[in-house]
């Protein structure tokens, strides 16, 4: 059973933990951890490097050891020439704003409750407008005329 856990760890690591989370050694300076995190979060690499340096200054060796652990835990990004690069499965989640699926990320928080209520109110207002326009049409003389023509 111990062997199964180790194999599962290795497979999940090689697949980017199901979230497309890899080290980017080609753009990295030391190990590619900051570049990989920047790719994953969709931010500039220099921002993640600056945050890492700030963590190093404020936490000391804790940030250093965290970098080393991330270097070990994250596998290098597979290239398109490697075997099995197309076999990497990425977990997806539904984005309500864009009505599409996107990669699941580590630090993705849903909208705040006030934003969700505001969006729901906008949807209800749009639906109300459509219902009102249908009511105007159904109660109009034009609707009666169109209905009489359709009976012919």
C-alpha cells in the first residue's frame, strides 16, 4: 500500500497536480519555481520574484525552505516533444461570467456575496424587461391582427 501512495504522488506531480502547476525551468533563474507560479497565476514573473524576495527578507530561512520544497514538489513543465505531454489532464471549472470552462487554479476565490447578488439582480432585471415587452406585444392590437392573419 505504501508503494501505491508513492506512485500516486509521482503521477500527480508529473501531471501538474491536476492544475497545470509546474516549474518553468526555461524562464526561471534558479529553479523555475517563481516562473512556474507566475505562469499558473497569470501574472508577470517579476511580480512573483519580488514577492519571493520580500518573503525571504521578512521570514528569513522559512521562505528559502519553502522554495526548496516547491522545487522538489513541482515537476518541470513538459515540453511538446516529450512523450506523454498530451496525456496531461488539467482540472477545469466553470466560469459564470464568461460562460466557459477555465483551468482550476489554487487561489481562485468565487465572487463576493454582494457581487453575486448584484449579478442575480441584473439577470432578473433583464428577464423582467423581456417579460414586459412580451406582455406589451400580447396585449397590443398588432398581436390580434397577426393572430387573425394566421387563422386564414
